């Protein structure tokens, strides 16, 4: 029995279309949903630059970057599968894994080699060192990283954990209370609270910042995290994202002012000068450390990681601290030569 011509023609066209579209389907970019820990600000520049300049695309990735509302939220977003990867405080990951064992989320690129946490006081208070904080009142949100890590700061400086009193406040009111003199000090990220105080009329020379890393605290800061599904099923995508990010971060370090343009591209309402300064402060205080200069961007050292985990466990009151091997996966890092700063 012969097959009608029009049927043959349709079959031929269908087969041809399948053949023509097969390469396109094979080359379709891998989609990745990525959550930041906070709003689009200066420190977001490496992520946004990598996307806008096509660095992610060059790795075969289509990365959707969303703002966040805190590190704990970023970790939860990845844990629930709502996001594939994210940017969050490493200590928030430690706490989540300790309280929710088996999440298998891992840190794959340590961006902030040093925690940005700091205590801020006004110069007129006469407080110049940790010992001067005894008996004082500090204000911070209950979830603030500096407040949660206070026990580590206290121990490193031979202070009792209850050496200070805490006043719980909303983030928007924290710096206002210090500027008005309603509290003795506050805790916050160095590059956030410093600029917020200045925005409230406090001159930089009238601010004293006791940065945790400068006072014996070994805690690591923000890191790129990946879900177990991404690690197991899309390892090449994870490695590709880190290569693109690493390239972008080095470019941002070389020219922070130019990089902020990519933040403004995403949020036209930002103050460019303010966010440029915020980015520079973040790079200088948390990214470009002596450890990074020696070992390259993104990596951690085993000895310091153990100290960092011990501090987190004690400060956060964790019954059991997860093992470093369960939390940190450096197998996706770009080669060291590409991570070293010139």
C-alpha cells in the first residue's frame, strides 16, 4: 500500500525540524536560580557584572539573580529547593546544618575571607578597646551576625559573655539609636553600619569600629553555597559559575568604581558614590586579606576552618558542630593560578 504524498511530506518536515532543533536543544544554557543575602548594593557587583558582561553565558549558564532578606533566608531558600545556589554567611550555613542535619548544602567559594562583623561606638564615649565595653548596652537585631557571634568576640578578648546588655531593635533603627546616643554601641557589618552612621550625620572621625577579625575572631564570612542536587547532578554548572564569578571578582577588585555601574543597571535608584564606597570597604576589610593574598580567592585553610567552626559552635550554642568536610567543598574552585591576586 502506498503512503499518500502529503503524509510523506509532513513526516519529512517533522524529521527535518527535529534534526535542526536538536543541536539548539543540546546547547540550551543551564538555568540556575541564585539568591543573594541582601539588597542589590555595592558588594553585589561581582555577581551582576558576571551576568551583564556575559561571563555566565560563556560558561553555558543562564543565571537568575534575586535579592535576599538575610543569610538565614538565603540558606533556607537553597535548602528548600526554591534556589539552586546562593550567597550567605558561612556561619548561617553551619547553624542550619547543625539544627537540620542532612541538608548537604555546601560552601563552594569563600568570598568574604573575614567576617564583616564589628562593634561600633562613638568616639566621645571614650571606648577604644573591647575591655571598655563592660557594662555597656549594645543594640542590634536578634539575627545580626555580630550579635550572634558576640560570645566569640568576648572570649577572644577575655570578656564575660554577659559583659554587655543587649537591646533588640529593627535593622532600620540600629544606627539611629547610636547616632542619638540612646545606646552605647551597636553591632553590624562593617561596610553597612559605618555608612549608615555617616548617613545619619555622624562624621567618620567620630566613629570607632572594633572589627571582629582585628580582635582575634577567626570566623569566615559570606560564601557561595550550592544545593546537593546541583553538586550531584550539575557539577560542571557549579564549576562554570565559580569560574565566571572568580573572573568577575578579580575585575571588580581591579576597578570597583566601574563595577558599581552593573549594580545601578539592576537597581537604578542606588546612590553610586555610596555603593562604590561600600564595595571598596567590603573588599578591603573582608575579601583582600593576608590569607587571600597567600592562598588565592575562594579558598579556606584547614586550621583556621576548625577554629572558625569551634567559635561558631560555642557562640551559637550548637549541640554538635558539623564537620568541615560536610560543609566545605573546594573541588569546584578555579585553579589556584586563576585565583591569585596580582
